[in-house]
C-alpha cells in the first residue's frame, strides 16, 4: 500500500464558495490554521458549546440508565437503540447532503436535537420515567444524528481550503474532545449534587450556540447542481464509488473494525466507575474526561503537522496506540492508572480518526462527498450499536474488563489483517 499517501484527486486552485478567509493580520499559528476562515471559526466555537452540552447529557444519561436497570446488557442495548438509525438512514442522508445546501440540513438537525433534549429533560422531571422512554428518545436522537453527520463532515470541506483540511478535521476532533474533557466532569458533579435532569436542560440550551453560528455564516452562491436520479440510484452510486477506490474501501474497513471492537469499552464506563473502581458519578466523569485529555493532545499533535503527506502512517500509529491503551485500561484496578491509560488511548483514537477522515475526504470528489460521508457515517455510527450489544453481552457474563480486553484484541488483530491484505 505504498500509494496510500498519494493524493487521489488534484488540488483545486482556489477556495470554494463556502470559504470566507480572513487576512493574515490575525497572526493565527499554523496549529490553528483553519481558524483563519471566518465560517470555520463560527462553526468551531458554536460546535464547542453544543458538544459540551451533548457530553454532559450522554454522561448523565448513561449513569441514569445503569442506575435504573442495574444491567450492563440493558445499558448496552439502550445505547444501541440510539445508534441503530444510522444503519437505516446514513446512506440516504448522504445523498440528501449532495442535493441540498449542507447548512440548511444542519440548521434542521440541530433544531430537532434541541427539541429532543428538552423532551428528555421534561420526562426526567416526572416520577414515571422508565428505561424504554429513554430508548425511544435515544432512537429519535439517532435518527436526527444520522442526517446530521454526513452533512457536517462534508460541510467542513466547503468552509476551508484544501491545504487546511487536515488541520480543520483535527481541530474539529480537538473541540469534540475538549467537550469530552469538560462535559463529563461537569456532569459528574451535577448528577451527584442536583440530579441528571439539569444536564439535559443545559444540553438543550447549548444547541442554540451552533444554530446562531450557522445563521451568522457568509455562504456564497453554490455551483449549479446537475440533474440527479432517484435517491436509491444515488445511494447505489455512492457505494460503488467507495468500492471502486481501494483506499476508500480499506479506510472504511479499518473504521468499522475499530468501531465495533476497540470502542466497545465506552458504553461500559458506568460499570468500570461503579463496580470495578468502586466509585460514583464523579469517578465516571473523571474517566470520561481522561480520554478527552489524551484526545485533545492528539488533536493538537495532528493539527501541528499541517498538510502532512503520510496520513496512512498516522492512521496505523494512532490505531496501534489506541488499541494498546484500552487493553491496558482493561487490566487496571486503580483510578490513577486507569485515567493515564485512557488518556493514552484517547491520544491514539483521535490521531487515527483525524488521519483516516482526511484520507477519505481528499480521495473524494466534491460531487460525491455527501454520499461518501454517508457511507462513513454508516460505518462509524452504524458499528456502534453492534459494539454496544457486543460489549454489554460479554460484560454481563465475563465482566466489563474482559469485554474491553477482548474488543481491543480483536480490533488490533483485525486492523493487522486489513493492512496485510
């Protein structure tokens, strides 16, 4: 695979219609080069606020589910309910992203996500909340996310110039993980002091930031679209496009293996906090935040590389460190060591994701980007319900540490097999 790091497509000579670039007077360091673009700055800071709220809700919700059910299997199964919709909707969502302005799609999806967060808050204040209520709301949220993710991923390529694309993707991963660092820590304190519903309310309010940011963007007139066929035909053409490009196909396989197996430990965090480390909501928040610490460092590491050519090497290094970190975490029985190993795994995971996402985007033509990112979303998000059930089932019978160790081992072996092929 020596040709992995060659550009699949020629680089355009000028920025696209969605790129609004400020002058160099801002003096932005190269590590944050993508922030030179006004639209990306708005997107970045709006997403940061919203993602902090989302991580607060996810952490509080996972604790609430485990507290209600006392079952690792149900914890994984309910999580899977929110992650199943991408299996059904990611591909048509990608086709939709190639048909409609991506900002319009994002405004709709972020508004719907806000409504669902407020609904969860209202329900959690009542005395009759059940686990199945959470499963239904999670499934609706997963449906919204299925349409949001391809549009959001493809939108980044429209609001920065191509030389800044890996930097923008790494910074976006960084803000995701800054939110993962901050959100769970706040949620752990709030759940212990005032209860989970407050986290749901804050998440609902946080969506306002990204909605305002999207409305403030200056988006130029988009190029005229050529006539298109049916959504089904476009979905099929997207799948054929990915299958015909060996680098895209291999990247999707690597992502799927990591998604199903290596990330399996995430859904079991409440079990690790409560049963393995004998802690409570604050410890859960610290565990979730530890991964964020390593991931933020990883994001800055990748962002500092600029338009580094050997992206496939970064992909393999990141995945190897990620796998080893989680395998070590599965064997730890002390909080400090667990936090350190999660930080190592977090570094590897974000290096892997940033590099492989850039590979996919740079190997995709503009007219196919929505559909290819729909396939990406299908693999990335669609693998999660399988991972959740896999982790929950093994943890139910063998314990959470065994589930994390087995997942990391299978993920590592699978990645070696794909690379060898």
